């Protein structure tokens, strides 16, 4: 049996990803160096003992391959992770509408997360998994919603890179969140592609925004080819 075919309990792998991406994710190049050094003795490795994670005793190549992927910041899957920050539910509805549109158009690997109720460590480990990220945020006192801001700061701290990002912004009187998120990504994160087709909404997603929503979904799908 090839290591890739091993049917691991998904929780184990999630634990491993969470440990690596949240604690040593920042040090991808160091992990690469270590893997290079160990390349001659891979077959002699008996145990992998992460400082805070589970100890791996079998199918070690499966995990070593995962460590290699994570430490090179290569997405594990082609898919879209939608993270939204919403106070009254309108931005959440727009995120759901986008998710439905993507699924209708054939991309069913879509995951949605509420940034206010999901621990940031889970968001980070999921970000290491998916190739595409949609950030949907309300404007909050002329800034980014605080929980979305925390997520962005953690992405920077953990060196998240090589992802394509789309933005949904919402503001009732002075919409700023989209520009601020885009500026942060461009200035603070590496090798990120921000799609130009931003969906901008004032309070609620109105019917006349349908074509914009559709264009955003198409742009995401196009960038996944
Ligand atoms: C504390 C607070 C601060 C806000 N600050 C702004 C702001 O600076 N500019 C703006 O256009 N809207 C602001 N809004 C309105 C939100 O952006 C509004 O909640 C949003 O457009 C509706 O989306 P939601 O249903 O997803 O919360 C604020 C709302 C709250 C509750």
C-alpha cells in the first residue's frame, strides 16, 4: 500500500497540520533544509516526535510528504476557503451566495468559516490546505473587522503565501474594508494574487449586484484552471 492511500483518521491529520502550520509554519525554509539533510537517511527514521504534536510511529513518509508540502507553502487542494466577518448577517449572506454560485458552476470544494466563531489556529491550518481564499469583511470604524484583522496578522506571522485571494467588502456609509485588506495582502504577505473582481456592497446584497457576484465567481473559477 502506498503511503498516500493510507486512510488516516482525518482528525490526526488535522492535528498534524494545525501543529505544523501554527507553530513552525513560519519556518518553512528551515524545515526544507532539515528535510534535505535527512534525505539520505529517510528509511532509517523510526519515529517523528514533534515538540507539541502527536508522535508518529508508522507510515512516516506520508507525514514527511505533508511536511514537505506545508513547508513549501504549496496548497494541498484546489478549493476555495471563504472566511467572513459579519455583524448582522448580510456579509455572511453574500459569502453564502458566492459559495452557492461556485457550487452551481461546478466547484464544490468550498468551505465557509465565520472568522468570529472559528479559532484562528483552525483558520490558519485550513489556509494551508486550500489554494483559494475569499475574505469577506464589513467595514468597522473605518477599518477591517477586528477578527478579520487578527486573521490577517496571523497569516503574516505564519508566512502564509502562494494563494489567490478574492475580496468581498461591505460598508453602510464609508466602505473601506476591501482597500485595507488588499493593501495589507500586497504589502505584508508574499506571493499572493489578489483578484481584481471585488464584490462591493452597501449594507445588504442588492439584486443589481447579481452580475458582480457572477463575475467574481467566474474570476475565481478562471484562476483555478
Ligand atoms: C461598530 C460598527 C462600526 C461600523 N463602522 C462602519 C464604518 O466605519 N463604515 C461603514 O461604511 N460602515 C460601518 N458599519 C456598518 C457595517 O459595515 C454594517 O454592519 C454592514 O454594512 C452590514 O453588514 P453585516 O450585516 O454583515 O454586519 C459599522 C457597524 C458597526 C456595528
